[in-house]
C-alpha cells in the first residue's frame, strides 16, 4: 500500500525528540525520507539511526542562524534531489511573568520560534518555488490563540507564527507551495509532564475530551497537511487540542 508521502523528502526542525520526532516517525511510515534537523546534532543522528537505513538523516541546525537553515535546505536538495515538505517545529520555553522575565529570555523565545520559522519558511519557500510544488507546516500553539499566564514571550511568538503563515501562504500560492499551521494544545511530552501536578490538573479541566493529546496525534495532522489530501488548503490553522478553547 502506498503511503501518503511516498517518494517525498521532508526536513523537520527540532526533530530529535518530542513532537518533532513523532512527526519524523509518521512521515517515514508514510514513505518519506526525512532530515532530522536539530540544535543537538548527536541527538539528531541517534534519532535518524533509529529508522530503517536510508530513510532518515541527522543534521545540525540552529534555527536562529540563517546560514544554518540555508545549509540544511540546500544540503537536502543537493543530497536527496528535492525538498517537498518543511516542518518548522523547533521551539523552547523560558516561562516567567512579565515582571520577572528578562529581555534576553523574551528575545530568545521569539528568535527560536518566530525568527526560526520565518527563516525555515523563507529558505524552503525559495527551494519549493523552483520546483513549483511543496508544503510547509508551521507548528504554532493554542497559546498563540488565547495567551498563557507566564508566557508573554511564547504566546507572542506562537501568535506571530499564525500571521506569518497566512502572509507566506499568499506569497507562495502562485508557485504551487502551500503553507499551513498547527496549534497543538496539551500534548503529552517530557516538557509538559514535568509541570507541577496542580498545573496539569487545571489544564485537564479545560479539555472537553478529558485527556492530553499524544505526539502521534499532532504528527497525523502534519502528515495530512503535507500530503495531497490537503491539496486545496493553504493559510489554514488546525487546532489539535481535544476541544480546548474552541
């Protein structure tokens, strides 16, 4: 049976763990060859080695560095022949109330999420424009829709990704390149499971489906947006939240 992404080449940033790794796993299962781009090159290589030979490649990438992002995109096209899917997933948190948040921590989160997504969209868009085809998936967050206490940096960056996605979609549509975004809610990862139980329980009360999501559930939506099943969708934002904040 042919997979949704058979023969496609995808770059996924921040893919050595968590949601990014789940997306890489789903893409490989759907027939794609993936480049696992991560700030931690050793972790990226370990993740790539967990897949069948030839199906995944690890690569160093600091998404705040234009030269790093360009190198991954150009290197992928040069080595694998094309770039069909770009998933801008890399992210960090530096939570604090505004009164306690440093300017450095505000800028760092904005740089990784917002600037990193812009650099990835720009570089991938240029490569895909030359091919007259491609799909870009940007990982936002439900925090970009509602704002989270103690996350003025993260919420601002994730909201910015939505606006950027829509603007880029308008610019690239004429070239056959689609740009969409996903807003995950509470997803069960090492980062979220490290939060205090009281905070976890409070978030659970906001979810109509009464459970946290799994990384694989975000990955399934990323596969959909990267495949021909979503061929007439661009500039859209899909919430994967169990109904939270609908």
